[in-house]
C-alpha cells in the first residue's frame, strides 16, 4: 500500500500536535482542496475524550477521501 506523503504529514501533525497541527494544516497547502480543518473541534474533542478523538482523527487522515460527503476532522467549504 502506497501512502501519500501529504496524508502522512497530516497524520503526524494531528497525532502529535493536535490543535496546533490542525491550525497548521488549515493554513498551509496541506489542507485538502475544497475542505477546511475543524481546528476548534480537534482541540475540544481531544480534551473531552482524553486524546481518543485526536487518535481517531489522525488515523482518518490516512483514509481521507475528497469525494466523500463527510470526513472526520474536515468540513466542506
């Protein structure tokens, strides 16, 4: 299985940096075209779920599909 480097970077930023990583993704070319990162959601949901949401969102960056109606951590613009 070949992994897109952009997806790998988004995974690492989200997993290790959470809120800050989401902010970086949203304001660089790492942002998927046509989507915006839910920066506040990463922060609050990661706190409330004791890190579980951050882990799930990080994993979902590997399975991000621009054709899908919904993607965890992203909203259509």
